[in-house]
């Protein structure tokens, strides 16, 4: 006879161990920024988007992944896209904080891009520098050991910290209706340790490659269809493919759906599907929210993922004729 009480206990214990070792492994899977609304967080992946806007633009994002699961990833980010010379030179700043289990990961990414016109296209070449800090906090109340922390040889002290550096390069090709980008935001296979007495970066990090593209398809006088995708790859990490189909309605609303597939996902129909909606709050404010519905067998352990973004566009819309929307390439 099956003891359902013990079965539930083992299930919860397995989940706790899973999240614990995911954090101890240095967050290799989360080293790659994961955003359902990647089209509003392009600077997280491709520095060549720096300056690819007519005026300064700020975007704040919050992502709660796997809601209802203790220790699941929680991400907050702020990015600034700053054109120094219109359609020529730009700077980008991307700040990100992620908390997962007992680990906090802070990153600051600075990027520079130079844009050249070639016929109807603009070609952007970008470089970026990243500084990050990892903290493992073993004083979390949910962590239990058989010996005090000071006596456990595997857990010397309540906290471990490491600061690292990495750099990357990127390419962007865009026109009024099309964009395509390729980037390697961390060229070094392993982060350069700046102060790592505990060597918590010893597991290394994969070099990520990102390919993204999008296209605008007019659907009458007031609607535009925007298919977009992003492919991310790193050795030893599941290949991630995000596909989104968004409808821009009169420069006032957006609505759409998306799909994410990860190689190695438990299930043969993909990782998740996404629902997304957005509204223009004012001429210079745009707000979007998305919800991820899990497709893999892991979905029974959480309540989906929620993501919220708000963008501020510091431009005179009457002059530029632009606003913050998925077709704002």
C-alpha cells in the first residue's frame, strides 16, 4: 500500500534539494538573462542596440519565475538606452538583480555601439563590459545542516562572495520594418575573478550566443503584426528558443502570444506558452505584462511566471512619430 503522506514529504524534499543545488551550482542556467519580454530588454542580450533609439529611453522590469515554489528566481532590472549622436553613437546601461534560493546575483552591464548606414539599413557594432557579484547566503532560515556552519568544512562561514568581470561583442542590422542581431555578451568561457577567496566561481560559466530577429507586417491602417524570435545557446546548457507573435493596435495597445522551447525539457511539447498585453499610459509611457504557462512536467510544482515592464520614452512624439511598441526597432 502506498503511503501518500511519505510520498508528499519526499516530493517536497526533492524540490527543496533541487532548488538548493541549483543555487550552489552558481546559477549556470540563470546566468543567461531570461525574459519573456526580451524585445523590451534587448540590452540584456545585445549591446549593439545601444543608441538605436531617437531619444533616451528607460525600461524597468520585474520577473517572478515559477510562482509558488520556494526559492524560485526573482529578477528586477533597469536599463537605459542613451543615443549620443542620432543614428550614429549610443551607450547602454543594464542593471540586474536576481535572487534564487540562497544566491543573489547582481550584474552591471555597460555597452557602446556605433551605427553605420548602408542603403536602407543601419548596421550597428557593439561592445560591452560586465561586472557581477555572486553571494551565497547560508544563513537563510530554510537551510539546515547537521553541524554548525563554522564546523562544517563545506560551509565555512555564513556567506560567500565573488566579484567577476567579462566582456562581449554584438552586431545589429535594422531598417524601418526589420531587425536582426547576433551577440556574444560574455566572450570569456569563464568569468575573470576579481576577488574570489572562496572560489565559488570555480564551476565556470558558459559562453552564450544570442540570435534574435523581428519583422513588422502592416495589417491595415491601424494594426501591425510583429513576429519575433530569439535563440540562445551555450555549451552544456539547454538551447533556448523564444517565439512571439504580437499585434500592435493603433499605437495604443498590444496583445499577443509566445512560446518557449528548451532542449532537455521534461516533456515533448516545449517549456511554456506566454500571454502578453500592453497599453500606452501616455505619449511617453508604455506598460506591458506577460504570464508564462508551463508545459513541462515541472508545471505541477509552480503557478506559472509573471513579468511586468514599464518604459519611459524621453522624446517628442510629435517630432519623431515614434512610440514604445514591439515594432520600435
